[in-house]
C-alpha cells in the first residue's frame, strides 16, 4: 500500500538511554512502514549536547518555533554522577527546561486510561489533567554554595539604577543559596492557556499555590490568574456552566485524593513536575501519561512524561532482556502526527495517529503488555512482552485494523 504523505516536517528530538532504543523501534515498526515520515532531526542525546555545548538544544527549540510541531524523546538532565560517567564539559541544564523557557508554554499532562488497569485511588473514575507552567522557578535558578560565614542578599537594580535590597540570611557557617524568578508575561500566558484548555475540553479548572507563605512570588500567580479570569473569562465560563477556583496547594492535594477526576489541576512549574508524576503513577504507570507543551503562539511540543529508564538501558547493554513500557513515547509521536495533520489539513495523517493509539490501547486490553502493567492489571492470563515484542504486538493489532 502507498504510504501517507506529509507536507510539513515535524521537529524530531532524539534522546537518551533506553528511550532512545525504543524511539528507533517505534519509528521502524509503527511509523515508517505506513508514513512517508518527514522530520527535521536533532540529536539531544547527552553526548551530542556536550559536543555542541548544548547549542543543539537551542537549535531544536528554534526549529519548533519555525515548524510549529515537535516530538521529543526523554533526555538526561545530568547530575554530578552523570558528569563523571559521560565525561561532560559541564553540568548542562535540563534540555526540557531550556526548550520550555524558549517556547514559554504550558505543559498539559493526562493519564492514558485502559481497561484492566485500575487507579490506586479507588474513587478516581476519570483522568486528571495536570497543567504545568513551563517557565522559570527552579528550572531557571541561580545557585551559590556558601563555604562559610557571610551575608546573602537579594538585590534588584532597576533600569534607572534604583536598588532594592533584602537580606536573605546571615550565615554563621556553610550553606546554600538559590535564586528563582518568573515574569508577568509568562504567568499571564500560563493563565490564558489554562482557561482556554478548560473551555475547549469542558473541564473544571483548579489552580493552587502556597501564597500564605510566599506572599509576593506565589501571591502574584494567584492575583494574575484571578484578574485574567474576572476580566476575560468569567462570562465564558458562566455561559459554558464551567468552574474555576483557587485554593492552597495543601488543600488541592487533599481534595484531589477524594475527587472523581475529570478536571484540570494547574500548578506552578515544580509543583506540576511532582504532582504529574504522582497522578500518573496512581493511575497506573509513569509510562501511561501524555504530555504536550503548548506555547502562546500556538506551537506544540509532544513528549513522554517520564525519564530515560536508565536501569533497563544498562540491562540492554549487558545483553539482558528488558520489558520497557513504550506507550507514552508512542503517544508523543501520535500527538505530534495528529497535530501536524490538523495544521496541514492532512486528515489521513491525523486518522493514522488515532488508529495507532487505539491499537496500542487494544493491545494492552487484550492482555499483551509490558511487565510494569502486568504487575498491576486485573486482567487474567496476561502475556508479558519484552520491549521489542510489545511494539511488534501493537503492529499486529494496527495491521488487523
């Protein structure tokens, strides 16, 4: 049969370790046999990031702005151990943090629901979508290790030279200092993205911070959300019968454990990082979560919400069999292909993405799955597949469709 044509390329960001292995398997088995796949390729593997002084990460973000849709593999954010392991020039920053900062968007993460995989929280009946602010906070931090006694100060120098200065801490011994920031423009974009997404998907929207403790930083988020809602979205929400409310992050955590799901939970950058991991794990697996970054200019970057599966990669290198769940990475590709089809008016490409997702879910619901899901499923007589075998089982289901 003839392959599905593409008119505009996707930006393809390759990654690290076991997810890099899965990336190639997915392309070889599930994509290139059916699609005349056009991508602008960027190797975001840690070795190549190191060779290019991380310029490749910035180039991939610029390409995403140009083409409008990207798909990204999981990548390593190096720590001290990784610097030694990979002999890095320096401890490069998170590539996700760099890309999100350059695109200034909001990350929406939603669990992938399949029959036979029940949430750990027994009253969760519908997916809970995490809307994660994708700029600033600890991902754009500046840090200092204080070697001994001294005074740490926070200083802001205005354009006219005026200084505002506050003492952070009088150290009587060694300590650490961290500076974080955000911008009003980015917070406004975050708020509008959340309100629009809630209206588009007809879901209630929650927003939570710690404004009782962070009376300037977190309170600014709260105030901007409320002002934009009151002036731009309240009438739209009322007309749609929809709800927005703000609460403390402590209260939101308590509420979410008792809720039935089916709503959007908006969080600041770090909160969203942690809470999306909690929600995805509670729904079944970190590998069962969609993730898309949406920028204010209408640019989309799809990725898996989990890491590079380092433990499985070392087993793979040792020639041992692995059973790594590739669902989130497959759904990153389908999300990007569907959006590319929508933007280009390529209905055949979008339809293929829908079919591949249905084939993936149908394969699991038929009892063919990776070990992580086999350990928690309520289905009987499951067939545990290895990493490559699971992808090939999806291919069988897809071709039967």
